C-alpha cells in the first residue's frame, strides 16, 4: 500500500513539474531553496541510542514549480534532496504559499507556506555514536525510514528584480529513523530492541524565486 501511495504522489508531482513551464509566463513561479536542518527533538523514544541523532545537521535543497493563482496565493509541487551525513532523503510534495501584503512581488513581504507529501528515507549512519545508560553501553546504527512529509514555513521575501526575489524562512520538518543498538557491554537481560523514532527538525531556508 505504501509503495502504491508513493508512486501516485511521485506521478502527480512529476506531472506538475513538467507542465509548469508550459503555463502562462505571468502565472508561473519557481523556487530554489537551499537549507540547513538541525535535529532538535525526539517525539517518541525514551532511551539513549536515539539521542545520538539529536543535534545532527542536515544540508540540502528543494525546488518547487507552480502557478500564482491569485495575487497572494501560490500553489505548486516539488522535490529535493536532504543529506544526512552523506546519504540522501528525498521529499516529494505539493505546496501552497500565501503572501500577506498586497501582490506577491512587493518590495518586501511576509509569507507562510505548507508542504505535504511523502519522504523517501534512503539515509543511514553505520557504526553510529557511542551511547551509555545504567544498563547497557555500545554503539548504534541509524537507518532513514520513509514516511509522511510535512513542512510548515514562515518567512520573508525581498524583491531583487521585477521577477525575482530572495526568500528567508524557518521551517519544521519531521525525519523518520530506525535505530539499532549494537555491542552491549552489560547485562544481556537489558538488551534493547530496534526502535522506530521520529525526530523534529528546524530548517533555515535561504533561496531564490523566479
């Protein structure tokens, strides 16, 4: 079921991206957003091996293409690559963006946006960081998992020309992991099983629209 859902999302997004340049020039908008992400919270796990992911930095970029359907409202679809260590995570999403003040091409503008889609988790951290608690100690491997992708953003756009602008935004993005502890040093009765966890990440985005 998950595979079929991912294929459907990919097909819709691919069709939107391919058709975007064929739209009227005055309606089309594109975005390219490099980002840096900080893992800041663990929403589910209660044990030390998962803590090795907190504080990790991810780099990446996304690109979105679509139409300005009204003076303040943009809708589109996109994809990108987020790098954890050296391994990629690939989001596929639809996006809606609202500009607060007048036309979207004002000299300066505040905006909010929301992306919804699916994230392909291809990343892994092998032989991860050392961890220790009162019962066990050792190393843990973390493998990226796929899951529901959502990214709310608030930011500011600064116009640089008639058609282009710089966008600075702050986002929240979830990331999904499977953590497997290794190399136990203490009582085997306290062995920990692999655990699926979700981390919350803050993302700083600085990009261009055109």
